[in-house]
């Protein structure tokens, strides 16, 4: 069926319905239709807009605070980006042995090959070893590539072979 034909037929039947009503009924139907249209208009457009506006007024102080925090973080990031990263000294066998001595560790051997460092411990303190690894990560930017650690019968004592790589 053609949509224009269907619309024309509906219009004729509505017109016939309207003519069949007396003046008082027409007035009451017009008032009811207007009331329904206004209620629908309010429910679909005005009510949600008012609710959304109220919600935005409640959230506005929090959003302003977040905006201020973002601006402060942005300024801090700008200040930090202007600074250059601290230069890390070249790794040498001597610097590694010095760091080991600061942690109270005596290595069995220290081997330096390219950007890899291999350190072997015999009966070393586990806590001291961890402290030294932390120091190496922070100061020399070395990270553990491979670790072979064996606990000894004595408390806090281990045999360890560690391979470290420059980041």
C-alpha cells in the first residue's frame, strides 16, 4: 500500500470522527489532546533538561576542583620536562666492587661483558644482596636479567649468581 494513500485514508476517517461529535465533545477532546501533548512535551524535553541541570550544579564544585588539580599537575609536568635526566656514570668493574663494598658484600667474581654484568657470591647476606641490587637499579640503572640463588643452612646466607643489564 502507498503511504500517501494510507495517510489520506486516516485523515478522512479522523475527519469523519470529528464531524460526528457535537461542539461540547470537540472542545473536551481538544483540551484532552492539548493536555496530553503538553505532558508528553514536558516528560520528553523539559523534565530531563531540568534534572540534568540540577545534576550539573551539584557536580560543578567537584569538577572545578579536578580542573584546578589538572592545571597544577600540568604546570608541574612542564617544570619537570625542562630538567634533564641525571647522567648515569659508565659501569666499570671498579664501580661495581665499590658498590658491593658499601653493602658489605664480597663477591667471588665480577665479570663485565658489554652491557652485561655477572656477579657471583658465595655465602653472602641475602638482605645485603637485595640492598645492593636496589642500589644498582637506582644509581647505575642496572636490572636483573637472570638470578640463581641458593639458600644456605645459616639464616640470611645464600650462594648467588646474578646477571645484570644496563637499562
